[in-house]
C-alpha cells in the first residue's frame, strides 16, 4: 500500500481499500492487511474475484438489510465465512438502505432530492448508527469479531460501502487513536474512490433533470454526516471509549485487546 487509504482498484468491486496504515497519537500505526472495506460483493467476478481471494479474506461482514441481501446477494470469496449484521434492522427510515430503490427510480429520486429532505434523512441515519439497538448489536458483534485472529483478514461492507461501512471504520479508527483529521480523511476518500464508478448513474439522473451537485451528497459522503454521528456519541456517551463499552458492549479490556491486535 503506497499510502493510507490507497484504492485497490477493481472494476467489479469499487470503493475497496485497506482501512489500515493510519498513524495514531501514541506513535503506532493501524495494521495493514487485516481490515478491508468495500461495496457489496454482488458483482465480484473474474480476475477481480481472484484479487480479493489473494487478500486472504477469512470473513465477510455484511451490514445490509435483508431486502438488500436478497436483491443483490454477495459473491463471497471461497473459504471465507459470512457474518450478517443488519445495522438498520430497527430503523423506520433506513436512508442508506434505500440506495437500490433510489437507483431504480431516477424520477422519484429527483423529486425527493429537490424537496431538500435528503440531507436531513442522511443525518438522521447517522444518528441511528449510534442509537438503534440493531446498530449497537451489529457493530458490537463486528468489533468483537476482530478479537479473533481466526476471522482475520476481514472484509466488511454495506451496499455502496460509504455510510454504515464509513461509520464502522471511523469509530474503530477513533478508538485506536487515529487523529480526527485522518479519520475524516479516510471517510471522505469514498468521494474519490466510489463516485467515478457511479458515473453512469450521474448520466441517468442528468437525463431526468438532476444536476450533479444535487446527487453528490447522497451518492457520496459528506463531512456533516460524520459530524452527526460523533455528536450523537458525545451526547449519549461522552467519549468514544464509553460508546464502545456502554453502547456496543466492548469492555475496556476488550478495547485494549483491539489496540494490541490492530496496532503495530
């Protein structure tokens, strides 16, 4: 990896990158080769499948809803076990899980975007990552999985690998001691590594009168969304450590073990 966050460029699996390599406040660095984030694996094929297999993935964690999984089932690498953790199972809105419907109905999506409600829906979803029982259970199970070397390296994803996956990464890196600047930098890399793969969607939406600037906050990520999640952590728990302990059930001893395992 040439630098932290460098893309692993695969045509059938966009937004794939190693979540490691970032420096921490205590002078260590997040291990590389153990944490990989991506979009859903439903299109993974051919040489790209071989490239993912070469990463040695032992477990694939899927944060998607049942509907998303049924409509676009993963093509899991041979030999890897699957773990389903539906983060938004308890949500009444689940904006990040509506991407499939969003993609299928450009005219309806344009009307929604033009209403100005899209940003509010996304910020509400990021608050739900902190407050929903299903989000706490799913993320807690994911972080606990990282305590077992038998499941590493792990690849984790949602549909576009940007919101549920983005928060899972940002929270973990923060716990590990990565600076706020680098946490946000890693999160915002999705706009560079995902949006080019969605160019055909931009063109479809343009035909329905939706300018690019209206779509980017929904098809990509925005700093204000991550702000919303961290504000919910601060309001509900006070610190990232308390969020992991009291919200996700990851004890202080397990948090220390995560740092020992994931830092070098």
